[in-house]
C-alpha cells in the first residue's frame, strides 16, 4: 500500500470505525461476531481502497462492505439473532430511543423498559426491514443512500421503513397495553 492510500485509510478508519462497529453490532447482536465482521470489513477496505475515487462515496461503500459481509455471514450460519442480549449488556445501544442522561430515575427506568420492548420488536422485524430501520434511524443515512447501499429502488427503501415503523408502533402499542409502558415518540 502506497503512502497516499495508507493516509486515506487512516483517515477513513478514524472517521468511521465507531459507526461501522456500532452498525455491525446492531446487525449481529454478538460481540465476537461483530469484531470478526468489523475486522473483515476493514481488510476489504484496504484490499479495494484504490478502486474508489469519490470521497463522498466512501462512507456508503464501507457500509455496503459491512452489509454484504453480514449477509454472507447469515447465509453461512443460518442463525437467529436477539436484540435483547444487547439491550441488557449495552445500555448505549438504546440511543435511538431518545435516552437522556439528565432524566429522572423514574424516566430512566421507563426509557430502559421502552428500549427493551423496542429492541424485542426490532428483533422480530424481517432482516430487510430491520436493516433499513437501523440505517435510517440509528446510523442517519438518507433514503437515497440506503437505496444505493442495499441496491434497492428508492420507493422500496421508503416502503420498508414505513412498514418497519408501522410494525414497531403496533407491537409497542400492544406492549404498552399489557405492561403500562409509556410510548413517547413511538405512539
């Protein structure tokens, strides 16, 4: 690897290591698998870094590598994943639910209950809906970026997101009726 490519790689790694690792963790729900896929993602980046020219495309390109590696991983393993394990072991994984560090203890408890319920529901979503939801709501991608990343028509990305949100709301509404959890933004 020449010095210019090494410098580009170092910049990309510094900029995206945390978000790529978090994204892979959201997909796999397993620290060991996440670390393996994370390393393999960056190995592929190194291997093919000279093939991408546009700096703006690099973020989506790295996410595409991680996504494709995850798909390959699922095909090989044929495993069922669980978000609940992540909710119990990593409270920061509930960031997308609006956790607030200055909230009252009661609010924090309610938020954790809501996060656990939401993560259970998220785990029940089909992979195609879950991927779009994670990329949009957690990673902050635009619909256009998601469509390109997952090689989908724009309308398909939007409809998967809409169906994911509708299903999450329905499931959380049912959970709310059963346990009395406050729905907040998901209502």
